């Protein structure tokens, strides 16, 4: 995967709270950072946070904020607030357990699946959605373009 150029206007705060992300054969922080940089379109100072966690942690967040008592692969928490001239875009949370399981079942590498999940979540932070078919098609098209720029195959091809 090719990492896009550094963007000094974008602060990306990544926290790894689950040991499997640290032990994985990939550099999860670098992949998440590269995926966000590839997807970032905003001008001016911005900030996004990423939490790489496990199923237990994401289940708690999913239950608390979405009233769904189950784990999931990724959650997005858009903020869209201004603090001291910086646009705080929001938070992305990715669970190792569910992401790894999905990557395996879909015949993808964990690295490529992580990049896809982060791009997908980032697009939610900047206003994309997939509640209606037309929105889903636009979001998927943008995901494909961003992932292709990173040398990652179409994640929806396996459908």
C-alpha cells in the first residue's frame, strides 16, 4: 500500500487499545493514517481520532451510542465542530476481532480491510451516508477511488 504525502493541516490521533492490533503482521497505525490522508479533502486545519480496539470495547460503544448490544467492525462519531480554528471531524473506532474475521471470510488481507474500514468511516465523518441506494452508490464509488489510489482492489467486487 502506498502512503499518501503528509498533510500538515490534518492532525490524526491514533490510539491502539487492543493487543492484537500491536501483534498483527501489519502496521495498523500507518495503514489507518494513510487511509485517512488519502480520503481527506478538506482545506484548513482539521483533526480526526482513531481508536483501534477489540470487540469488547466496540460492543460497549455500540450499545451506548447506537442501542445495539453487539460488536461491529467500525463505528464513526462525526463531530463537525470548530475548536480554535481547527475543524474536529470526529472519531473512528475499529475492532480487531470483527475486522480480522471479516477479512478472512472475504478473502482479503487484514491490511486492505482495515484501510477500507477507515476510509468508509472517514467518509461518514465528512457527510457521506448509505441509508438510501443513491447515497450508498456515491459512497461506494468514492471508497473505490480512494482505495484504488492506495493500490487496493475494489472491496465490493466480492459481493
